C-alpha cells in the first residue's frame, strides 16, 4: 500500500514540476506572445500590442524563459520595443533569428526597411524577408512583396514572389491581396482576373482595406466575375470606412459620374446624384 501511495504522489508531482519549469514561458506568452508568430502554439492567444502595464512583467519573464525558448527571445524583443529600448529589442531579435525564429527575421527586416534603430538598408531588409518567407512566414512573404512594390517595378523575382505568396495566401489576408495584385497585373506569370478576384474576395472577407477596394473595382468593371454596381458601392464603402483613399475617390466618382468641361477641356463642374 505504501509503494502505491508513493507512486501516486510522484505521478501527481511530475506535472507540477514540469509546469514549474515552463512557468516563465507561460507568463511570457500571456503578456507578450505575438498572435502572428508561427512558433506560437495554437492554444496561446497572444496580444497584438503589449500593454504598457505589462511591459515590466513581459521583460522579466520573457528574459528568464529566453534561455531555452526562441519564442520567448522574440517576445522579449517585442517587450523591449514596447519599452522604447530599440537597441535591446534588436539584440533580442537577432538572437532569436539566429535560432531560426522567422518572426524575429521579419521584425529585423522591418527595422532595416524603415531605419528604426539601425541604418536603413533595403538590401538587408529584403534578405531577411526572403529568409522568413522561405521558412513559410506569411508576414515575411507579404513584406517581401510590399518592399518590391514600394521600390517600383515589383519584386526582384516576380515568379518566385508568386510561389511564396501562393503558400502564404492559404491563411494570410495580406498575402492574398498581394498575390491578387500580381495575378491581376500579370506580374511573374499569366494574368488571371478570375483567380485575382477570388483572392481579393478572401482578403476582403477579413476586412483588408486594399482588397475591399479592389473587389469594388472588379465588381464595378465586371472583371473576373459578374458586374454589380451595388456590390461595388458596398465594397468601396467598407474600404473607405477603413481609411482607404482610393475607395473614397471611387465613391466620389460613383456619386458624381459626369464631368462638365469647357472648350479648353478644363473641368467646370460635375453632376452628382
């Protein structure tokens, strides 16, 4: 009987000990985990921004957990950044990236792309985004595409960008939008309005402003699917409510479709309804 009792006590104690070993990571996750981090377990919700009241707690427990967890090291960088300690944040992200954290690679890429805490270096940003994208990180893929678009002429390798975006577009709204743009423009392969519209529709369902605006345009013009002015207006209105300037202009054009010009072709007024 005594043997069974001791065995039962050890069985009960084992989970407690295991939990104690991961307590720092549990607390780190609770206040600082990134919802978009691919390393994050499904049962960890994460926070889009670390609350000011939680910064000190996040730094303490993420630092303690970071010795054995690259996810905690990445979260530590987030906590430092929230506390305006960019040098410490970048150091933590570099360590996490060296351990294979694609989320940390993305944050480093953003820092180099914007010159936040480091000298602006678009080539280094692209390299980090490419590495994150190759690891399957949706933000790495979408940022890589956006970086190429911002620089003019699209990504350095449009065909490769299509392939990477195709993988990320399975779950990521920004990737769906970026791939939709490439398909609608024929960048990196054949032009495909039907597939582009389907991607814009998926991203629009997640309230992506750009995708909502594109769905409005596609519905208005009948690109890749049926022409529907009422649906177009509804998409534009949703995009405009989220701040999309192109959608606001499109709504104004719908409201005032006729332009009255003088003999020299100068705009005199518009007819609005």
